[in-house]
């Protein structure tokens, strides 16, 4: 029996910001880790690959050079659409939630390069992709994210195609993957699913500094025709780091009203920060060194007020916090936390009601190809560590008592958080913390 053609997209986003957890395998450089993975599986209606399509070269190299950023690309439209879709997916998740709008957006943007016209139209409607220029926009965003790499921060984006050694996608698809996403190629024998999975996992583990040691298993890879993997690694230090000596246990009231004891990080004294007084909540900006990236912490006034706060927001309002912010002294207390979206969320539980379901066609990859699965997983770890120099700057003391802060925020109740790339306004991560111990 001939094998069905298969196509699987696996995207891993790893962000390290402000402190490495003791049980991670990242070198001790004072970085927080955040990881996501998104997989999109596609299969085929036709059992045979046309002989006219040439075999993918064995060399691990792009099929064409990556293009420079196009200044006329509809980047703002691409980012706004991806942010809106990501916010919608976040609202779909219940309880503790963590996801990466940019990872999901890049996954479907890249997949769009092989979509049939009907499928492309559905993706455009859901993600706000422009009919023309969506790949140029994704390329521009990716290159701008890479520019955020400046000591002590690191942002690395990588894409790799792992085709079965007997399968070749359309050259046009490979050209787009390379020119706009910088994808390299490494053929594998997916008839041996275990061996192919090991090759892919080794690459992912290396690109993510060991934070994602395994992203695919034998069953996922077995007899697939193409596995596309994206990884993004980000390490960033708080501009105003927390002092570990000031971290102490305190009570966090969960969404069910129960109290749990968790470690809280505290400012040694009120810090000059940007903040927004919202209806029903206070939002505080925590920039990273270089200010290319920032986390926004949104803490409701009421212990059970998070649902109402989220209901009042949309993606535009979330990224608009920066423009509405005022400068002042903020006395901030927030928990150390770690969140994981596991097992991976089935994106079709969110997408199918929007009209995008398994079976959507991707003839641009190869004749008869259609999508079968779409999964997303994520992880974030937040603590107080930063660079040694940054930690030293927060240890200064005033000779006289400081004035009272403009705002005091104690995140001891369910809250919303988001990490935003300042220049593009792309929401890289978003999460809801209702129980730090869950």
C-alpha cells in the first residue's frame, strides 16, 4: 500500500527572561525561560508523489538566500492580525494559560505558502494576513526580532525543513520558506520514525539550549513526508532586576478562593516604572535591558476580577498600554512562577468554530495535501535573576526616606501578563496565572 503524503509543522519558541530555573539545562546566565511549541499536521488525498518534482537536495542549506526586510511589507497589518488571533486563542484557554501568539501566527503564515486558494482565504480571515505581502511581512517581523539581539540579550530564530528522503515539496514552497523564513533543509528517513524523531529532537534541543529536549515522538514522525520545525530562543534580563535576598513566601489567593504559599519577589523600594490605571485593574510595565522587550503585568483590583478585566480587553488595547502609560514610582510585589501548556492544546478546538478544520487543502506543498492536525504547547518560567551589573544598580540606598510611591501593586491574586516586542508591537507571549502551584 502506498503511503499517504504527510506534512507536519513543529514550531518551538523559547524565551529566557530574567532568571534560569535551577532545574533547567540552560547555562547559568541569569535568564528566565519561556517555551512554546506549535505543530500542524497535513496529509494527502493522493497516494503518489508526481515524479516530475525533483528530489530535495541532501545538503543542509537554504534553497535560496533570505530576502532583506521589505520596507513596504504590510507588517503592522500582519502583527495586528496575529495579535488578535492570539488573544482569541488565549481567551479560548481556561484556568492557568500560557501561549505564544507570534509562534501560532508564524506557523500558519508559513503554512499559507502552501495553502490552496480557499484555505488561504480562511487563514487570511482568521489571522488578518494580507492577500499580498503576508510572507514579506513575516520576514520583516522576524528580522526585526533578530535585531533585538544585543548584549546581554539574545534573540535567535531558526526554521528547518525535514523532508522524508523520498519526498519533495513544490519548489515554489521551498523558495518561499527559504526567502522569507530562512528555512534550511535536512532530509530524514521517516519510515524509521524513531530515528527521524531523534534527529529532529536533537536539533530542537540544540537550538533551544536544552529547554525543549523533545518536541516530536516516533508516532508523530512515522511515515510523514515533511516536518517543518521553527525555533526561537530569547534571553533577556530585567532592566530593574529583583534581589533574591528580598524574595520571601507569601499567600496567593487562587481563582477558587483558596490560598497557596508561593515565593514573592519584591522591589527593595519603589522603582521608577511606567504604569496604567485601568478600570478594575492596574497594569505595570517591566522592561528588559535595552527596552526592545517588555512584560506587562495586569493585576485586577478585586481578587475575583480577572475575568471581567479580560472581557474588557482586546489585543489592540493590550499593546496600547504602552501609549497610555504614565511614568511614576511603583512598589511592586509579584510571584515567581512557572507555567506549562501541557498536554499540547488542539488548535482545531479553537479554529474549527471559526471555519478552519481538518481537511483544509494545501496543494501548494504538493498535489492533494490537506491539513490533519494543529497543536500548540508553551512554557514560561519567571524569577528574579538578571545580569550581575543590573543587580548591582538596584542595591543603591537613599540617605533619606523615599516619598510614597505613585502606585503599589501586589500580584497576590489571579492576573494577566504579556511580553511585547516594543518596535513591532507583536505579542510574543501571553498568559493568565490563577494558581502558581498548579
